[in-house]
C-alpha cells in the first residue's frame, strides 16, 4: 500500500487485481450495464486520492467501496450526466489474467449468483454484496450504507435466507433428478449464518 501511495505502478497493479473483481460484482448488481464504466471512474478517483489515504488493507477496502457507492449515487441522481470515462491504461498498464479459461469459468460460476442477488430488495442485495461477497466487516458495511450495525445484520440475514429459498425453488423446478446448486463466490472463509449473525 505504501509503495502504491508513492506512485509505484506495480504495487497499484497488485491492488487493482485484488479488488477489481469484487468491485465489479458489486456494481453489476447495483448498476447493470454501466458497471464497467463506473468501476473505471471509481479507480480513477482512487488513484488520484491514494497519496492522501491513511489506513490498512481493511480501511482501503471500505474506502474503495465507499467511493464506488458515492459515484453510483451521483450517477443515479444525474442520469444524463456523462461519466468521466477513462482508458484504465492511462492510469497504469494493468496486467491481464494469464489463465483465460480459469477467468471464463469463474465468470460463469458467479453470473447466476449475481442474478439471484439482484432479485433481492435493493438494501438486502447491497448488504449481501458488501458483507458476504466483498468481505467487508459489519461495521464497515454499516458505514458505507449509512445504517446501524443491527440493521445491516438483519438485512444480511433476510437476504441470505431469501437466497436459500430461491435456490430451493430452482432445485424444485428443475426437470433433472439432480438438484441445481449455485455457489456464492464468498470473499473469505464461511461460517454458519446463525453464528455470524450472533457474533459479527
């Protein structure tokens, strides 16, 4: 992080590679077709402000998603305004993934999950994306959403329960004797839902 703040392009590339997938997932659920443009604009803002950032990895993750949410809010408020579109290589030559097949498999595996999450009520979808998919803490999620910690816990609980119901409905409606399973691309190790709601 310190190297990136000093302008080290390789260090910034590593940060981008780590956080870009989760950022895109969040924005695709929230904004659909303009997600890529919003992500590029978010990274431009982050790159410009990075030298003044103070904090650790967890703080950066929260700051990144706060920046993205603020940009998303601006977009909704001014739908006719133009995005500050950039060629991301103007900020830095970002390396592509070396394993194209692996990336394609990952995209296919997460597409259905994002479709289901997008069907949740907006607040539940955002809470699930930030807390469960992007790996933010309950407190950080509450800060980004401008809600109480208790409210975020409830939104996550209801959202995840609804996702379970949708998965059950999908399995029941399938014509194949084998159930259709969809795995959420969690950001980190999982725990039992009830335990997380009690102790997060």
